[in-house]
C-alpha cells in the first residue's frame, strides 16, 4: 500500500486535489491510499518520519509557511524516503524550478496557471503522475533494478546508473574527484580508495588518479600508456600496472 | 688540479641542480601553479642535464674569455630560453606567459647567484683544491639560502599575484617582455663600461645585480599596484553603470504599476457588472484574461526583482545585472531564480565572477541563434555552499554529435577556431581551487553547467 501525501495552502485547491486523488485510485483500483492532505508542511514531515515507507507526494511550491517552502519540504522528505515519488504543483509555467530536478529527483510538475481550467489541469496532471508511478514500479519489479552509483553530498542525492559511468579522475593531493559519464562530468568530494572498494569489480584502478569502468573501454594504446574510452576521452595507466591492465581487460571481454 | 671536461661537467651538476630547483620553484610561485611533485621533478631533471651540458661545452670552448662579456650574456640568454621552453612544454602555458615568467624567474635566480658571488675573493681559482672548496661553500650554502630567501620574500609581499595581475593586460605583457629580454644586457654592459675605467678594483657585478634585482621587483610591484588601483576605479564606474541599469528598470516597473493602478478599477468595475448580470461565461473569460496579462507583465517584473533582491552580494548582483541587460538586448529570455537570500560567498569574488561570466557567455553564444532563445539561471544557497546552475537548450544536431569533453580543449568552440579560450581558463581555475566543484552535462536536449562554491571547513 503506497501512502499519498498532499501539501497545499489554498484550501479549495487542497480539497480538489484530495478528491482527484481518491477518485483516480478508486477508478483504477490501485494499491494506494490518501494518507494525509494538509496545508501544514510540518505535519507531513512528522507523518513521514513516523512511517518511513516509499510514498507519493504532491506539494505546492509556494507554501506560505515561512520556514519551509515546497522544495525544502521535498529535501526534508528525501531524508526519510529516498526513493519516493515527489511531484510539484505550481502556478508559474515558466519557472526555472525544473533545475531542482537533479537535487531532489522530482517526478513531475503540474502547472495550474489558468483559473478556468484548473480542475481539468489538475485531474490530468495528478492522474498522469500516479500512472507513471505505477508503470515505473512495475518496470522495477520485472527488470532487475539498474545498478546505480549513489552520490551523497550535503544537500542532494544523485543516482547515476553504473553503465553510464566512464571513469573517475582525481589529481594527487586533492579530495576533488571528477566523475565522467556519457552525458558529462560531475565533481564531488571523496576518496579514491573508498570508491574503489565500494564499486563492483569491473571498475579498475589503473592509475593513482584514475578508476576506469572496463565496460566502457574502447581501446588501449599499443604501448599501454593510456586507455581510450568509448567517448574518446583517455585515461593514464601507471607504468607498473600496464600488463595487469591489459590482462584485466582481456579477461573482462572474454 | 687540471680542469678537464669531465671535472668541469661534474662540478656543474650540483651547481645547476640548485640553480634549476630554485628557478623552477620561482616559476611555480610566479605562475600561482600548485606544486606538483612529479611535474617539478621532470622539469628540474631535464633542466639539470641540459644546463650542465651546455655550460660545460661553452666553458670548454673558451666562451668566458670572449670580449665584451659576450659569453656570459649568451649563457644567460640560453638559460632563459631553456626555462621558457620547459614552462611551455611541461606546464602548457601560452608562449607570451612562458617567455615572461620563464625569463623573469631565470633572471631572478641568476642574479641571486651573482649576488652570492660577492663572497668570492679575488683571483679565486677553481682549478685548485681550496678554490673548489670555497666555490662549493658559496654556491652550495650561501646561494641556496639567498635563493630561498628571495622566494619567501616574494611570497610574503604577494609578488606573484602582482605579476599575474600584470599578465592580464596586454600592454604590461609587452613591457614585461622587453624588460625580461634586456636583462642580461642590463647586467653586463655597465660592468664592461666600469671595468674599462676602473681597472677592476672591486667586484662591481654583485652589487649591480642586487641593485637590478631590487629595481625590477620594485618596478613590477609599483606598476601592478597602480594597475590594481585603476582597476578599482574602473570597477566603481562599472558599478555605477549597473546601478543605472537597475534604476532604469525600476522606473519601467514603476510605470507598469501606475498603468495597472489606472486599469484595475475599470477592470474590477467590468467584472462587477458581469457578476451582477450573472454572465458567468464572460466573467470567467475576463478573469482568465486578467491573470494572463498580469502574469506576463507586472507579475513577471515583480518576480524578477524579488529574485534580484535576493542576491545581496553586490559584485555578483552587478555581474548578473549586466548579463541580464545584454541578454535583453539580444532578445534572450532569461529566467533568473534565487529562491533564498544570498548574503555572502566564501570565495574570491573576482574569480567567481570570471567563472560565471564564462559560463553565461557560453550559454548566450549557444542560444542566441535559436528561434526562441531562452536560458535559466539558478542561484541556490545550500547548507554546504552556493550552487549556480546555468541551463540552456541545445540544437539537436549539436547535442548528438558533439563530444561533451571536447569543449574543454583549448581553442575549441562550436563557432570556429580560437574562440574557446574561456572554458580552458575556467578549467584552469577549477584545478587551482579545491572548493569549486563543477559539473557539466548534456541531457534531453538541455545543456546544464553547474558550479558549486563549497563552504570552507
């Protein structure tokens, strides 16, 4: 049973949203339940704290509560429910709020900007979100979950699928590690040794400054001094690890 | 004891080892480069080999006996050249910077070695045993102490930051280049002139070198500090321009408010009438029209100013204002967002502004040819620092064909050659600053550049 939480400070809209959710669950007979619909974000936090299970959340962005707006609430919720589905309801279509996506992992945005069509917008948006949650959970059940590298920094949690990772890079004497993925790169603070231990075996430390995903290697330079990745970037190989690198690669491909 | 080729070479090795180490240290200091053990070992190693070989050869060829000190001058020039090539090759700086920094550090340490020579008694002969001992004491003990002293002094006086500051201005680069290039002449020509008249009564070279060293260091310091003062004045002027832009925009908003105040009673009256007549359809249509126009006009203005008001760091606000103004001129719609007040940043603001300037300019350059140019800027205060996010849409063909890491290469740009310097220097700044974290990715047609300034623990 998935609990659903709603937080919205406009009373009429709160009731409207609660009705829509209840109706949608009933029509499709989903295994869900409206756990709490309130205008007070603290109530939501304490409720989730009490029963920390995976849930679905619909939050208004501009809560009038001074201590906590929708995004801070989302961040708070993420502490107890890392894999929950958070959606936002907002009245501004053109907000750059989307950029928050990567920091709380937001499922969707529902825009309620035309006063005459608010009911239809909400019905469509909320319905869509719930359906996405259902299909996503089914997908998770059938396909074995895609292994992810989880990055915790103080304020955000990111899940990066291991098969998108190319390599990690660091410079000596630095705590800054750069993660190179297919889509770009990402800096974080960490230690290479801990990383090497926490990742699966096909991540190979071929150099003090490089931890390479062997699945993503395109070729090794003939003298074995560096590895070329599938996107064309290259990683150094330390002198005394050259033969081992080649051996590991051969074993891995076979 | 005969000074054979081998002996000469062996004597030269420790001497050049010390000199080269000091020179490389000076280079690293002046460049503000982080001290890398491997890099410096490579540099010092190659330099020791090269310098000991060529000094030996020059000495054996009788270069030092040439008139007019041609031999010494040439040796110094060659030494400078070696250092310059090293910087260019190992640290990968552009030629201009390499020439200036390399020349300067070579000259400083050479001068120091000459100054150390003041303890050298007259007529010392390195072909005798006691002569060699004295030579070794002077050049193994006194000279390195002097050299390190100078390096510490320069560090204490923040000389490197002066030099780096000078390097950013083209005119200064030229000037520095000329000074550096003429160093050997400056050192040896007076010596030659004096010698002719005074018949070498005392060793004039060492005091001269010391004087030259002081003059050069002082001159650089003076130029740089006056330059910094002027920069401050320019900064003030820029701030004034920014204030003007701000005020002008505020006035425009004021006008909008006045217009709205004028309108709203009429509109409300109309709504009231429709409500009285129970004309629900018309009422709803008017209401939706009202919210629409409000959102687009005044609502947007108010919202944007709320965001700007949240940036309470003047320098940063200035940069954002100027960029917003430029985007307005180019017809780019920018969604700025600063959800929480930003009161202070734990970082050098000039460097940060430079980084953000590069990132925003990148996005502008990419977006300005789009049909509907848009950009998002987010400044988010977090518990462990401040996050800047700049996001723009990319054309499909670029997004798919471009290898994202290519943009980091020097001189790479999607708009042709020689325009991608920005990102390369951005990368250099990132490497030099531990508490700057960046991430760049291209996903679902959006190019996102993030920069996080971590709080210092």
